């Protein structure tokens, strides 16, 4: 079979270089689809329900603080940037892979026989996954050389209730440091202490950090990585979310944005040399 001629993918991510030791990664906020993926999606998947909704808007303090940011433009249904490129499972419990085939509600991502073929997948690995990860690696090395250490903050969000992934209702703030291996404990403790008591939080519970946190976090080499899985109940309109309509809640938004601003400032004020 002749390989398909695949056009180049434009702008797989947005990267803004900062002037602090902190880099924020947003691998699951992308909304773009390639035509091959879009044509094969089920009606439910076309609503992009497993997106980390509005993460860039929640962290709009980054420019003011001088913090660098890398933000995915393509949806995780094209390729999941927080999974290893060899697609080895990160958790023993049920989860989704590098090229998701089920949604978090366990329904199909693609219509039968409509998944992108191996040629497209190879392209997505090369032009999206490797490009994103190589940019992170280069920037962390630059920050480490300049400041003596670097912090990678991997910013995520998820619905408060996802029976496939966890029982019950998720805490508001879910920290992951790969069971303490991806960053200095001082960073974890400082962030925990910054979270207002109105919010519930847990560290290394169901979410211990995905591939980005586990791969880049090397505290013994001065590079610290931590993941925040933020419950979408802290900022989305709950009633609309149940109908697969994802809108910010105007009442919740100012409070959660202020809290995230404080967390970013905590990362900036801690010295991990």
C-alpha cells in the first residue's frame, strides 16, 4: 500500500518564553482537530468532552508574572501529549492512551473503522508530540542554566466525577509529584500551604502526575516538575457541564483565578538551589 501524502501540521502549540525559573505546560487544552481525526469522531467525541477546558484563561496571570508557557493547540484526540510516545500505560487502573480510543465515559472516540491510520499517527508523533516535548526540554535546560534550577508546572483539569477513572467526587486540587520523585518536597509543601481552606486537596492520590511530570522531573539535577489536576467544579457551570456544554461560571471564576495566581507566585518565590 502506498503511504499517504500528509500535509504538514501548522502551529502544533503556542510557546511564550518567560524570564523566571518557572515554565507552565498545558498539554490538554487544545481544541484543534486534523481533518482525518475530525471526520472519524463520534458525535459525542466531537464535543471534545475530555478537554482541559479554559486552562489558558484560568492562568492568564502568567504574562504579567513573566512566566513562560507552552500550550497545546491540538486536541488530545489527535494525540495525547501527556502519554509516552511508546504508549506504555502510566497507571495500572483504566486510563486512555497516546491515541485515545475511548472517552472518559467509556464510549468510543471514533466511528467503527474510522481511526487515523499508522501514517497519520507517525506524523502526529513527529510534528506534534516530539515538537512539544523537545521545546520543553530545551526551555528547561535554558532556565536551569540561567537560574540554577527550573520548575515545570503541568496544568490540567478534569470533571469532578469520572467513574472510569476514580470513585466518588474528586478533590478540588489534585497534586502529582510521582510519589515524591519528580520535585523537591519543599515545592509540594509550599503549594499545599498556598491553597485556601475553602478548597479540598490531595497529593499523589488518583493522579500522581502523567508522562510530562514523570519524565522531566529530575530534582537531583535541579529540574522540578509537578502536576495540578484541577477539578472543573471549581470554575465551570455545573448544570451546563452535565449537558456537555462547557461554560465558565462567572461567580466561581474570580476566586479560582486569584488562587492560581497565588500558586504561581509561590513557585516564583521558592528557591530550590
